[in-house]
C-alpha cells in the first residue's frame, strides 16, 4: 500500500496546482481570489509534509489571513459597484502562454539534470525553537531590517491613501 | 554565549547604518510634530547623513565581516557609502527646490523615505549573504516605488509607480527563484561558501547559466540595464524629477555595488589576485553575459535616446547607456576594470545630478520638460544654459570634463594588452559618438535654434541658492576633468574586496 | 633655460591664462554693460601684447631649442597628472604641464597676441549679446596660445580641443545665414582630424619609454630622440610602416587645419559665415596651428617619415597653390575669394616645409607670420565694406577708389602684399620658399609649377581691385563714408609691420633662424 | 670726387622716393599740389647724376655692398649694394634727364586733373624704382625693383581709372610683366642654387670658375632674359605696350618709350657676359622677330600713339638683337639715342593731342606745321633720327647695329644671315611709317577744319623739353664724325666687356672675341652704311609718294593686299590669339576648379553631412506612419535600429514583463550554444 | 513510491510559471498582485524543499519567513498604489493606463 505521505502529497499538490490554474484562467476576479485561497492552503499543507510546521502556521496566519484579505478588499474597492462587471477579458494570451511554457520547460530541464545536494534528511520534530534561536543569533540583522521594511511600507501606504 | 559578544562587536562597527536609522526615526517624529511643511526635517536628515559620513570615514581602513557573515566592511563598501551619502544629500536639496514636490503633499515625507533608501543602499553595498542581498534590494525597491508615486495627485506619477512596482516585483521574484536554485545546489547562503563549493565541484552548464541569468534579471532591473530596463523610460518620465535623479544615481549605483560584489566573489576560483586579475573559475564564463548586457544597454540606450522628445526620458535612456559603459568595467574582471568603473561612477554622479538639477529648474519655470519647448531658452537663462551645455558635454565624454576621464580609464582598461577587448572599446567609443547626437540636440535647441518669440520673452532669473548649487555641481565636473588625480587615487585604493588579497 | 617670472608665475602661463581671467571678469559683468565688456576684453588683449613685448625684450635668439631641452626658453615644467596603477601593465601615467618657447613657436605667440588685439578691436561691431561673444573670444585666445606653447602632447591635444568649442559657438551663433551648417562642418572636420591625432598620441604614449625615468611619456622633447622607443615597440625601427602610418595620421589631423587640398572645403564656408573679427582670427592664427603642428610634432618625431613623404607633400602644396588661386578667380563673394587666397598662400607654407631646406623652412615660418598679418588686414577691409553696405558680392561694388581714398590705399597695400610685391613682407618669404624648394632636387619641378602661382595670384587680385575699386560708383553707394578711426587702429599697425618686415626682415628672421637650422639638421641627420 | 662715388648714387636713389612719400601724404596740402617739388627734385637728381658721371669718368668703376640679413649661422648671406660702372653711370643720366623733362612737360599737360598730386607721386615712385634697377649690383634686388617698376607702371597706366580701357590695360600690363617676372624668378633660382649668392660679381666669378654646368647656364640665361621679354615687350609678351597708351601721354613718353622698356635691354646688357652661345642666339632671334612684327603692324595703324608704341617695340627689338648679335656697346648706344628721340616724339605727340584737344587719330589731322611750328620741327628731327638719316644720333647707332648684324652673319653664316636681312628690312619700314605719320599729321591739308582752327602751339613748358630732346638727337653729342661712331667718345665709354664664354660654340653661334668681332665689323661697315641709306631713302620716297603726292590710291592698294592689310591692322591677331588660348584656358580652368570644389568635394562632404543632418535633425522629419510602413534601409542603421527598439516601449506593463521573460529565455539559449 | 525532492521542485516550477503567466496575461491589477504572490510561494516551496532534502537545517525556513514578511509589505504598498491608480484613472485595468508611450 503506498505510503500515507505519498498519497497526502499527491492530494495537496493536486489541490495547489489545480486551484492555481483556476486563479489564472477565470474571468471573474472573485473566483480567482477564492481559488488563490485554496491554493495557499495546499501549499501550507505541503510545508507540513516537509516538516516545516512553523512555516505552515505562518503561511496560514500571515499569507491567507493577511495578504488574501487585503487582496479581496482591493477587489471590492476597485470594481465599480454599479455595473458589477467583475469579469475582465484576457489580454492576448497566446504570446504569454508561449513564453511561460518556454520558461517552464527550461526550469524542468535544469531541475532534473542538476545533481542537487542530497544528504540524509535529519528528522527533527519541531523547528520552532531552532528558528527562534537562529533569528536572534545569526539572523538578527535581517530581523531588525525587516522591521524597518515594514515601517516604510506602513508609511507609504498611509501616504498614498491619505487625503491631501 | 559567543553569539552575544559577536553581535556586540558587530554593532559597534555597524555605526553608519545605525546613525542613518536614528536620523530616519528622528525625521519621522519631527515630521509628525511640525504641522506645516518646513525645511527643518531636511536639515535634520542632512545632519544625520553627515554624522554617518563621519562614521564611514572611521571605517575607511577596516576590513572585517559582521553579524556572523551577513555584512562585510571593506574599502569597496566604504567608497559606495561615500557615494550614497553625497548623492542623497544633494538629492535632499533637490527636493527642496522642485515645485513638483511642493505641491504634491503638505508634509515632507520624502526626507525619511530617502533615508530608508540610503539605508537599503548601504546594506546592498556591504551584504555578502543572499538573504541579506534580497532583503536590502527589497527595502530599496519598496522605498523607490513609494517615491516614484510621490506626487500622487498626478496621473503620470501614479502610473509610473504602478509600473515600477509590478516590474520590480516580477524581477525580484525571478531573482529569488534563481537564489533558491543556487542555495539548493551549493547548500549555503553565504557567497564565500558558494564560491568555494562552485570552485571544487563541477557545475553543470545549464544550471549555472539559468541561475546567473535569473539573478542578473533581478540586479539588471535595479541598474536598469537592457533587457531588464523596460520600466526605466516610463518611470523616469512619470515620477517627479528629483525622484528620477535619485533613481538614476543612487539606486543604480547601489545596483552596481551589488552586481559587482556578487559576480566578482561568488564566481571566484581562488581568493588570490593574480597580477591584478581576479582568477575566475574556469568553467563559468559569466563575463559573456555581462558583455551581452553591457553592449545591449549601450546600443539601446544611445540609439533610442536620439528619438526622445522629453528631457527626463532622454536622461533615462542616457542612464541606461551609462549603465552599459560601467558594466564594461566589470567585464574586464581585474583591479583596473574595477577602478575604471568606480571612477566612472563618481564622474556619472556629478554629471547626472548636474543635468537633473538643470531639468528641475527648467521644469519649475516652463512646467514641461519637452525639448521642443526649450528652443532659444539658452538666451533667456544664459548661465543655466551654459551649465547644461557643460553637463551634456560631460555626459557625452568630451575631453576636459570628468566624463572624458571616466571614459578614458574605461577604454584604457579595455585596451590593456592582456584584456584584449579591443572590439569592445571601439563599440564603446562609437556609442559615445552616437550619444553626441542627442546630448548636443539639447544644447542645439537651447542655443542654436530660436523660437519665434524668444526675443520678447524676458530673461529668467533664479534664486541665488540655485545658482550656488549649480556652481557646486559645475566645479567638480570641470575641475576633476582637468585635475583628476584625487578621484583616481580614491578609486584605486577602494578597488579592494573583502576576502580577496 | 631662461626662467622669466612675473609675480612668481611663469610668463608663458600668464600668456595662456590671462584671457581666462578676462573671460571670468567679462562673465561677471551684467549683460547690459556692453561698453565696459568691450573695453575690458580689448584691455586684456593689450596686456597680452605688453607681456609678449616684455618676452621679446629678453628673448635670446642665439638659442636654438627644437629638440634640445637647454635650447628652450621661458620653460615651465610642473607635474600635472601623476597616477599609477600598481598592478597593471600601464604603469605610471605621468603627464607634465610643460610649457616652453623656441624659434618655432615664439613668432607664433607674438602673432597670436597681435592678431588677438586686432580681432578684439574689430569685434566692436558685434551688436548681439556681446557678453557671450567676448567670453568665447577670450576662451579661444587661450586655446590658441596654449597650443603654441604646449610642449607636452597631451597638453597640446587638450588645448587643441579646447579651441574647438568657442569657434563652434562663435560661428554658430554670431555668424551669417548658413552659420549652423558652417559651424557644424568646421566642428566635424576638425574633430575628424583630431581622432587621428588622438590615436597616434596614445600609440606614441604606449610605445615610448623615457630613457631617464623608464616611464611612458607624452613629453614632446623626449619623444623626439629616437632612444625613447625601444626596438620592439611600434615605432622602434626607423622607417617601418608604423612610423609612416603615424606620420600620415598626424599629417591628416594637421592638414585639415592648414587646410590642405582634399580637406579644405570647410574654410570658405567658415569664413563666409563667421563675423569679421572671427574670420580675422580664423585666417590670422587658426590656420597656422596646422603647419605649426607639423614642424613641432610630426617632423621632429618622425624625421624618416618626413623625408619619405617629402615628394607627396610638395605635390599637395602645389595643388593647394594652383587650385586655391584658380578657385579664387571664379568667386563672387569677397570673403570667399580671400578664403581661397589663404588656401593658396598656405600652400606656399607647406611647399616651404616640404623642401626640408633651411632657407625653405625659414621662408615657410616667415610666410606663416606674413600670411597672418596680410590676410588679417584683408578681412578687416572686407569687414569695413560689409559693415557699411551689408553685401560682400564683388559685382555689387565699383569705383570705391574715389569715394573712400584712405580705404583704397590700405586695401591696395594689403592686396599688393598678398601677391608678393617686393618691398612688402610676403615677397621675402615667397622668394625664400621658392629658393628653398628649388634647392631640393626632388621637388624642383613641383616648385617651378607652383611658382606659376604668383601669376595666378596677381590675376585674381588685380581682377578684384578692378571690380571693386575702379570704374564708376553705383548710385546706391553714395552714402559710403571712408574708413573710420577704429578700423584704422586695427589695420594700420599690421600695415606698418608688413612694410617694416618687407624692408628689413632680419627683425623676424633672427628670432627663428637658429632654431630652424637646428630643426633641419636634426631631420636631415 | 671720390665722395661723390660713395654717397651720391644712394642719394640719387633716395630723392625720388622722398618726393613720392612727401607728395603721396601731403600732396593735396602743398602749394600747386607739389608738382614743383617733384620736378625740382628730379632736376637736382639730374645734376647729381651728371656729377657722378664725371666722377666715374675720372675714377672708374666703384661698387659697395651692405649686409641686409643672413639666414642661419651665416650660412647664406643676403647683401644689398650698388655699383657705378660704365653702363649704370650712363643710364643714370638718361633716366634722370628724361624723367625731369617729363615732369616739366606734365606740369602743363596734366593741369586741372582731379588727381594731379597723385600723378607726380607715382612719377616719383617710378623714377625711384627705375634708378634702383640701374644702380643695383645684386640680382635679387634687381628683381625687387623690377616688380616695383611693374607696380608703378600699373598705377600710371591705370591713372584715369574711371574709364574701363585704362583699367584693362593696366591689369594686362601688370599680368604680362608678371609672366615675364616668373621666368626671371626661375632664372634667379637656378643661379642661387649653383652660386648661393646674388651679387653680380659673385655670380660672374662663379660662372667663370665653372660652378654652373653649361646646360643650366643656357637655361639660366634664357630665363633671366624672359624677364627682359616681359618688361621690354619683346615678341611673345609685347601685346601690353600698345594698350598701355591708355595712360597719359607724358607717362607713355617716360615709361613706354625711354626708361622702363629700356630696363629689359639694360638687364640683357648686364648679364651679357654670362649668356651662353645658345642663349645669345635666342636673344638675337627674339629681337629680330619682335622688330619685324612691330614694324609690319605699325605700317597700318592710324592712332598717333599706337604708331609710336609699335615703333618703340620695333626699336627695342633692334637693341635686343644688337646685344644678341654681340654688339653690346652699339645696343646700349642705340638705347640711349632712342630714349631721347622717342621721348621727344611722344612729347611731340602729346603737345599735338593737347593742341588738338584730345584727338589721336592721324587721319583727322593734317597741316599742323603752320599752327605748331616748334612741335613740327622737333618732331621732324627725331623722325629723321629714328629713320637713320645721317647727321643724327639715330644714324650713328642704327647704322653700327646694321653693320654688326652683317658682321655677325658673316662670322656665323648658315641661317644666321636672316638676322641682317630682317634688320635692313625693318630699317626701311621704319623710315616709311615714321614719315607716313609726319606727313599725315603735319604736312598736307587739314582734314578736320574746326579742330584745326582753334588748335594752337603748346606753351613753353611743353615745347622746351621738345627742343632739348631733339637737340640731343643730333650726332654732335656722341661723336664728331657724323658717319662713324667708333671715333666718338661715347662708344669708348661703353666698351663692351669680354664675354666669359669666349670661344664656346652654340648650335649655330660661336662667341667671338672682341677683337675678332671688331675686325669683321670693320669690313661690314661701309656696305652696311650704303645699304641702310638706300633703304631709308626708299622708305621716305614711298611714304611721300603714297601720302604727300597721293599718286597711288591707298584705298585700292588696301583692297589688293586685303588679307595682309587686315593681318597687320589687327596686330597679327595676337590679342585674339592670347585671349582664346591662355586667358580663356585659365578662366575655364578656374571655373572648372570652383565647380569641382563646390559639387565634387563639397558633394562628398555634404553627402556625409546630409546623413548626419538627417539623423540629428529629427523634428518633423519622420512621422509615425512612415516608420510603420517601409523600413528604409538607406535611412541609416542608427536611426532605424533606434526606431525598432523604441516600439518595445508599448507603455503597458504586462508587455514589459512579457519581454522580460522572453529575454531570459533568449539569453539562456544564447549561452547554451556559445 | 518515495516522494523525492524533484516532486516538490516540479510543483514549485509549475507555480512559478503560472505566476508569471498571470502577471503577463491578466488585465486587472489585483490579478497581477496575485501572480506575484504565486511566484513568491513557489520560491518558498523551493527553499523549504532544498533545506529538508539537503539536510541544511533551518536556513531555508528562515529565508521563507523573511520572504513572506516582505510579501506582506509589498502587498500593502501594491494595494495602496492600485487604489491611487483607481482614484486617478478610475479603472483598475492596467492596459488602459499607458499614457506614456515610446
């Protein structure tokens, strides 16, 4: 009987990729927002499979809770209520499709031909403590700078949305 | 516990960045306290920058790595920090002068936005860790998206910020993907370990090329070199002129520091400098990529610029072309090339800021930067017109200006018997001849052509300060053109990368 | 090496940078003060004249310093750029601010000071934004003076380029109808030439190794002695193709300025469009830079190539003389006629130089000086009519002799000087050139052919005299008044010099003869 | 006395220059506009030259040289100096005398002319330069004064420059002289190349020591003689002299009869001793040809001054021929005598014109002997002299020349006998046309009644010079024996120097030593005298038959010999010949050159510039549609390439991202294949 | 059958391509932002996959955290800019917003 994890992987991979395709192809902006929601959920699950439990949590809390909600607000604010025309037809997608498949083929070729740095994966149950220690020891500088990035983003957003 | 002591040691040599952060916060608070728009915030910002300049001066002879291999202090980074401080002080003054900024918002947020971008630039110049590079690039890019859209009531400015954001996000996404592949292959984020790994294990061609191209995409976007330059014309034209100047000078200089450090250290065979040249890993021919990008930037920058109607757009293309010239210094991959690039960068700083300041003055008076409108302007503002002519000639590399010296060293670097890039030098020279056309076009329309009503219109007078600033920019352009000893000495001493003897 | 200092600064630096000082003062003055600007500019030119007289006073004509360092006078040598690339192959770049004068360049310095003054006085008729004009004018003088006294190739090239821009603006802004075309044509021609010079300069720099310091050098004096070029470098072996190519390159660069036959078409346009004062400067001094460059740089550094190209150069000179004279004959515009006559006269200079004999070379340099003074007067005279009648067409005038007798007298002297009438200075130089040319067997036939030039010159000058001065006066010119005092001030000193040098040429010849003998013996060694 | 020789010649030279400078600058302000100053100075000069002549007679040759300047470390020295020897002493007197008389004559003749003072200034300048030629001892300096003489003749011929003909004549004179000077310059160059110095003494000693190879010596000789051809209006370059009659008559008298044109002869005499055999043949033949042509043309001319002009050209041909033949002293003797009677004739013509109020055509004159007796008598005496009638100076000089041509023919034989034949023919013709002139103007009936009525004798200032000059044409002054000149004091003053190349043989001419020449001359003396008298008499007889007794109908004769008559009337069509050949060739060449310059060279330059102008001047040049339509390859890659690249900027961000991705793919494939 | 590194990398590559496709072909600004999110998620997936299979400890996860953090900041600013565009051009379709040509 194939391992439980392989089945789970295929389910979650299928969810992520399926909904990602929907995001890209629907005319209706709301549908694409919802399908993005599902796709992000799939990715969080994959993180779990990869033993990155803290990551999965942050993914769910920050990505889905934060960014997706923001996007939905954006959609609400920018589509005129009157004509409720949420549909947007696609731009000429033939050349775009052509380019993306090109990139995809190259990526696959590269990924499969290079011999990645494969070592025996170390199994450790929970990673939060290691992440915490690392954040405050070797990664303290990015940590502080990230706070400034957020501050700047805040200032920018306020500046744009404030009435003159 | 040794982490703690190590962090403490790193902090006290992290002072320049710290002083920038404190001034940023001070300006933020000051801006909130002071109700109306006042120059005090800018003065604080400039004072803070000078303090950090003092700290940078203290570090000038130091070579060490900080925060467990995240950052590194070396003459190369010090040179760039000087460059960033000088250019951002001048840009802060530009912001004071430009009317576009005055009408946009009633507060002066621009001062601490500039400081944040300077911080980003500082970090870009000294980061040696992939994560740190990405983080500092993002910080710089975010701030520049905001600055691009600064005069938000104007259509053009918002459109330019939107385009800049989308394009920036895409290219940094691609760069991140490239970094992930590199991380995957070498197993570490620190570029020195990456270079040791790449030197020892055979690297498949396909992989290394794809990664290099993807990373080049991210960095190319920052230095607006072809084929990642598509955002430059629109953003330069759309955003307010001081912001354009800032992007053209400081952010592209930061881009150059990052691209140089990345390419010159990661793909290094051994850390010894063999008679002036960095010993590159045999397999990896990254010079070809840079050559293609550099030649493409020169050609696109110069050839399309001939067509431009708007002065800012023209300067945009000119900065693409200048980016192309500077990459030529990187191609040679030896200390002369590096010095030539640094010299050209400093020359580029003075010329460009000068040209942009004149554009600001003209936009203040005429309200538009269309070259056709500038017919016969030379007579109405003679001093400014002459200054513009000098900057334009400097940009095109005519002798007796700092531009010529920059080009001269680049050409000598390329023509050095060992390098053998003679054809490249010739392409560079031909391009600078073509560039003569559009640089002279501006001068021609200002002086030699005459709009029908030029004579009646009164001579335009500017405030005394603007004349002083113009002179302060004019002097280095000409003085260093004639007596370029100091610049060359500074560039020579700072062409030393950490970890490479 | 005679040191001569005024207030601690070398006298030659004064000569070169005084105009810049003038320019700064002129720029500082407000636009409206046209009168003050004019007189300050003229004042600086007079100052320049005084210094040149002071230099003439203690100029030691016995010294002959073409390639010997001791022979040079008023020498100033300061390291200008001293930069070294530690690890690179280029090694140290050591460029000196090296000024000096000797028999070849000192006459030209005097000429520049003189013509500069004359030009400044003649520029009083410029009515359009004088401030810009005089600033550019003074800047141009610096460029020219610097080129004459620079003894370091890099410095020479920088001054050579500096001269380009004021000329471009002076013709481009204050010129006649097709000034734009003429200015651009002038600019591109000279730029095209200077590209060759740059290439040769760099090649010289890289292949030279100064015997004392072992460094690459731009210093002309060290470049002159053959030991500076190690055997394996480009120019190591005498007479190899590289040396010939380099000489040809330099020749093209300088030939455009002279101008020599195929590259001469910019001169008529530039003259026709330039304002009077500027064509005085252009013809008076600028044309001499080409020939001066030849004897200062290409002849002494590549003597073997000079001997090799003696015959082709003579041929070009003959073409210049005959072709210039013929074209002059068919011109309708007064200024264009004088422009072509200058081409013909500069052909004489080139012939004198190509002869590589002492008497020929002396004649060439003397002719350079004479042509400077004579053509300057001729252009001033054209300016006189142009200011009054606003037309330069030869066919619009006639019978001016009675209307403007003083003007008729001065112009006749200038015209007869230009066709080499004995008793005036040009005759001495022309006969020297012919004697020199004749003495050199190779170019003897060419000299005889170009001697027919004196007949052609006489023909078109007399034709012009007849067309403009003799015959009846068309009614519309009744209002013309005779030559004004200002115009006299600018032309009479030149006339006096022309006559004085005609009667007693040793005033000039003593200055240069020793250096020329040195130059010729060096080349023909 | 010795003081005279040292300083006076210099003084004589400087005085006319001083008069020129004073009059040119202060002429208008001087009383009577300075004419008295000019004339006074010239008479002073005349007196001084007489004094120098006497000093020379007693002390012999004297020359002095000063340093002018030196080239290089005394490598070549340029010297200046003057010499007083038998040739220059005589010429000093001739020039000063005639110039003084012409000054006197012009005072009346030029009265009331607007540029009166300028005229005297120019006369002074001319005399200064003429004297310069005469006394200098340096070839280069002679060239200097040579050109100055050319200049002053230009100024004087073109004196009335309001009218067109004088302008053309002046220009023609100067250019033709310049052509001659071109040859002269080349000659100087050859001499300088071989000798390295210009002083005559150095040159002659150099030649005698064989410094110049024979081939070059002949060339130098001939080329130096070219200068003489130009100045003395010899065969190829003689067309300017008749046109030069446009100038005032006293000017023609001074310059175009006596002095300037004589300069050529003077030069030939000066370089006589260095002329090689072939050169001398060339000189002789040129002289003969000129004499013959001028004489034939003079036969049919009607303008009084034109006839005199052609007679001058013919007589000059005579003198050149004489020197060419070897009769150096007789050539110079003829120069002196000719100067006096030709000047007299010209001044006579001047007074006739003055009297007849500016008519110059002799067919309108006639019977003036009654109205102008003095002019008639003086004119008759000089006509007798020129036709070579005994008891006149002309006879002495002309007869000895004819004799020497006979001697020359006998010595060399072969084709050289043409020269004596031509000589005698010309003698006859001269007599004929001179008497034709005299008869037509003075004898017979007045043809123009009203002009004749109020014509009157010219005042004293004009008739006095006539009398003096005609007096000087009498034989008495030159030798007591009216028939033979040898005995005369004048000839042994002008002893011909021994040629440096005695004995050398040319193609058809070998230079003979003086004694041998004299001995041959002695034989030819009597036959030549008789033959010349016969021919002269015949000429006079025919002219009387034709014009005085009009036995023969001249019109019918003209029709009979029509081609010949036309040929002679139109001056052998030389002017037309030159016009269509040399002048139009040069004009055509110059038109061609300027067209070549404008279109070919400028065409190339403009073509290149056109492209750059196109590139730089974009303005309204190309609108969008053209670009989308045809891509014009000739438009230049720079601008086309720029155009294509520009289209990438569509303004839509999505396309930008698209291009970004595309370029990554492209770069990847590029590097996979490198 | 064992789940290897390559599986995750393929998923990552797919997501990356889809993200790019979204950015190129979609007209609505918000859709483009979604594209950006997809790309960043693909990179995160890559990082974490490499850190697990390469046995590289916690570095990969840390970089993902920072990536997410930056994505948040970027989304905030992007939204602000899009709203600003909306106020000025009152449309969210980017392709009409191309006033600046050639």
